[in-house]
C-alpha cells in the first residue's frame, strides 16, 4: 500500500485534483482518487457568527437596490441620448457634404454659362453694328462737357448743366 501511495503522489500536482503525468506514459487513476485523502487538509468549520455575517453581507437593502436602479436607468438614458446625438451629427454631416457637392456643381455650371455668355459677346462686332447699321458716331471734343459735382458721387440731372461746367461749389473746397 505504501508503494502504491508513493506512486500516486508522484503523479499529482500540488493543489490539483487531477493527476499529471510527466513523460509519455499513461497511468490509470485509482478509483478513490478524487475523494478526500488523508494527506489533504479538511475544510475548517466556520462559526455561526461568521456564517451570519457572510449572509448579511450578501443581502442588499432596499435603498441600495433603488439607488442602483436609478443609476442604471440614468446611465441608459444618457447612453440613448448620446447615440441619438451622434446619429443627428452624422446625418447633418452627410447633409452638409451633399449640399457642398450641389453648391460645387452649381458654381461649375454657373461659371460655364458665364464663360459661354462672355465668349458670345464680341465688342468689335457690337461697335461695327452700332456704327454701320444704327448710324452711331463717337462724340466730338466740342460735344463733351466736363463738370464738377462736389456734393455726391453720382449725378441726377434736374436742370441744364451751366456752360462753365460747375454746378455748385462747396465753401470747404478750395482750388
């Protein structure tokens, strides 16, 4: 029996319930191997007070349960709102991208049409038509009247321009 016990110990690891065999030899496990052996320490008996304390520690009171419930609900609400906000941001970002693409296309189309219009206007052709078909001529130097209008930047003609070309003079303006 002592020889059997020694070989059994040889194949056990410390703290393990299953035998471990070193090498390539398979060993049969004895029928009572998993049962409590004499060299294994037995479980200690725990006093009733310790058992009572352990039981009490596992018990949750109602305030703690309510607190955990409120905290869990709050966490869920915050997470749901966060996901909704992220979804809105993503949708708006996609919308902005689509609008930017549309704007780029419209600008490109506008530039193409502007260039087509500008290319279709030939100033030499317009001058030629105005002079030959409509009888227009350039103004002679005698027809040009220069004038000073110190009050405004544009002219609204309400009366005839005087022959000297000066409409009004400001007291602050000096020549």
